[in-house]
């Protein structure tokens, strides 16, 4: 029997592995008196004591004593190795890497609260909910608008009053003001209005045509991509992923909790997880895996769950929201990048529970280093880290397959992207081809036909040609060149001082603090006279783009 324990005991570091016959437990317990070590295991229960260490585990399967059990001690390494025979040889014990779950005893479950902290237990009650989720059906969670404590938010929508208490100390914790007094629908409406106001035509068009930097980000091989490609050969995602010692220690420090959640609540948690992982994928891809001081801002800002306490009801809605926010807030705002991040999120989920947990642990660590955003760990991430350890990998894979089938277009995000791009393309076409687009017919059918026609014509033009300054023909006479220069000068003088919301995609001087010139050096002109013509062309482009933006809108 395990002797009576003192008030302060250490939880040793440990690893669990298995073969068809045994569960093998390695316990790191240096500087202990081996002769006083005690251990006990039966069924799902395991206990180890060797002062000052105590370890109690709830195993995912049953073990027994049958004479083949064995325990050894390596004095040099300070490790105990314990081989426990399986009750049913050949049985595969799932979740041997889920440290927090193994350390969590199963207590008496009370229906009074869906989130309970376990104090003591003798039996682990597995999550046997094998329900298949229909990710395409919108499920609106029940809410009590008459709650006395105020509106709820956080993990499983079970927190309230937190933002009010911390509003003075941490005013920038979330984007929404007074969330304790606003319903989910009110928060969502304010979020959409804020995103629309934040969207910048200039920034979007600049990133649309500045392809070099975007291409580098798209070509970066994220940590999950190689694992995803190896998944086809292995077939078992959890076998491809292992935890570091730091991650194991991090899991040991997580609270020991169990959750009583209905199916609808679980689905909203999965959808919120998609939102959070998308933001994490953006940070990893755009920093090429090197965490920066802005990483906590990036993750929390892109995730509507973390910044607006959003509760999603469908996979389509969470996908649209993540794309919208990636085009409104961060440094790089590009449609192709947004689509790549959806694929990244799908690959992360396909890698199963272990890799999702690794990502959440990294997010937890990142937010923990922030002066204010560590509170988001208490509201969401810590509980996510504990909860996912009890979720089967097949649920993540099912979600990944559903996400892969979601299709969105530029019209879905409701930022007038198609009209904006069409106006820019019309400007470039008029500059390149000297095409005069009629403006008398303002009907919707005429607009869509014009956009389609212009798009078809521009598909044959190279982007570099449309952005570069057109050189004068080498065989043109000097008299004709002077004539053209005078004409250009007259034209440009009419556009000086013109300011539009779209002009920076043409002007090489716009966004100079973030972006390099849109005109490549190797396409530039060779003398100062041509530099002057370049400036005049830029002003002319601004005037054309202004006219086309007004026409399209």
C-alpha cells in the first residue's frame, strides 16, 4: 500500500509506450531512495511513490499483475522502468501522449456545471461520444438573454464578468467594448462593421500586385506540410507526432478538468478551433516559423474568437470570417495567401489530436508572454489544451475533410473585391491599350459584361508589362518624342493633386514605408528624361483609376 503522503510532493517526468503485451512506463525520479519506492497498478489505476515523488495515472486501458510484470531502476539515469501486462494482449491503448488526461482522475460528475475540476477519483470515464458531426448544418447555440450575471463568452460560453473586471487594467484585451452587456448577435454585427471600416483598398491592391514577397510566403514549407505528405504512408497521424520535454512539462501544469458538453456546444468549440488555428497558421507562415514580438497580436487579432468573443454556427461562416480578417488587419493582405491558409488549417486538423495539441500549446506559450493577452489563455486556450486531449483524432480528421470541401469566392467576404479589382484592371487596360470604356450605360448587366470583357482581354497581358512604364519606340523621331512629352505633361497636369482610395496600386511612391516600388528596377528607364516620364505616367494612372473606381462603385 502507498504510505500516507506529505502535503508537498513532486510529480516526476514520465513517458508511456506500449507493445502488444505490455504498457511500459519510464519515470524520471533522480535523488530518491530506491529501497523506499512503492508502486501499485490494477485495472486503469497506477500509483507510484518514492519520496519526494508521487505519480498517479489513470490509464486508457486495463492492466493486471500476472507474474510477468517487471520493474527496474537505472541509477546512472535516475529512471524507473515498469512493464505492466495488458489485461487484453494486443489491445491498443490510445492517448498515451496525453499527459494532462493521464494525470486527470475521474471525479463524481455533477450536472450543475459543464466544467468541473477533479479533486479525486478511482475510475476514468472515457468520452464515449461517437456522434458524427454534420459540419454543413448551421447550429445556433441556445442562449438565455435574461441571465442575471450578464452575457457569457469564453470556452464553451461559460465565462462572464471577466472583461468588466479587467477593463481598466487591460483595455486592449479584446476589440469589443463592454462584451458583458452585448449578446452574440450584437457582438457579431459590431465585428462585421469594424472589419468593413478597417479594410483598405490601397493595401489590398498593393499586395495584389506586389507578388514577390507574397510568393516567398506561399512557398515557405510550414512544419505541418511535410508531416501531412508523410501521412499517406503512415496512415496513423498520432504516430507521426511526438511531444518535446518542454511540451510535456507544459501539459503537466495544465488544470485537471473534465467537461460535460452537449453536441451543439462541442460543434461550436470545433468551429472556434478552426478560427484559432487559421490565425496561428498565418503567424507561422508569414514569419517563416520564427516567432516575433507581434505574434501574440497577430494570433489574437486574426481570430474573431479571441478578439471579438465570437461563437460560430457553421463551417462556412468561420471560413468567411477568417478570410475577411486576414484581408483587413495584418501586414500581408492577399487573396491567394488567405486561400493557402485555409489549406494549412485543413492539414493541421488532418494530422490529428497530437499535432492540434502541439499548436495549441505553442499558442498558449505565445499569449503567455504577452503583457495583457495572457488572459485569453484563461478564457479559451488553456481549456482547449485540456479538452482536445479527450477528443478522438477521427473528429479532427472529419472536420478537415469538411473544411476541404468548403468553397468561398471573393463575393462571399462582402468587401467589394471584384469591383475593386475590376476598376484597377480597367485603369491598367486603358493605360496599356488606350481603350475608352463607355460610361453611359450604368445597368448591372452592362457592368458585369464590361468586367468580364476586360478580364478576358487582360488575361493575355503580363503583370510586369502592365506595371512597367512603357518605353518610347526606339525608332521614333526626336521631334515626335518632344511632341509626346509635351502632350503627356499637359495630361498629367490635370491629375496633379488627385487623391483616390485606389491610387496606391499604381503610384510607385505609395506605401513606401512597407512596400518596395511596384516598378522593377530592371524594367526602368536608362536616363533622367525617362524618370520624369515615369512620374507623369503615375499621375495619369491615378486619374484613370479614380475614374474607374467611381464607375464600378
